[in-house]
């Protein structure tokens, strides 16, 4: 696996003392999982099929949590470096229409626990 630029929880590049911070190994896999979960289908002009179908499927009313869960799980499992999905929890707040995803997965480097992503 190669190196990637590190980003914070707002997807902003992290710069320390004027230098870009790099991530690799397990931290890079975690960052890649998070980025893939936050990628919207039809948003990347070079590949309209890249990302999750949030507007096409996930955000439709009524919410189909089973389909949403299977799509999100597939994004995690198909991320390079992820070997096994250990746990997956999906919480949907109907009032605020927020989706909270918590995952634990095994990477080729170690087991990553408690990765939480707000969608």
C-alpha cells in the first residue's frame, strides 16, 4: 500500500510545520474506508459510477435500512486493505435524518475498532 495525504474529520488536508502529513498502513486503510463511505455516486466527473448512491437510493423516502446497510457494508469490505468486517452498526435518527455508522474491521495490518462515520 502506498502513502496518502492525511485529512481531518472535515476532510481538510492536515499540514504540520508547513508540511503535508502522510498516512500509511492501518491509518491509511481507516482513512480510505471513511473516504469511500462519504463518496457520493455521480459526484466525480471522471467516473460517474464512483461512490455510494446516496441521492439515487439511500436518501429516498421511506428509508430502506436493510438496503442502506448492505451498500455501506460492501463499501467497507471492498476497500483495499480490509480483510474482514467484524462488526457493523447503523443508527438512523428520523427527526434529524442523520445516519451514524460504527464499524470494526480487520486490516492486513491490525484490527481497527470503533470507526464512526456520520452520513
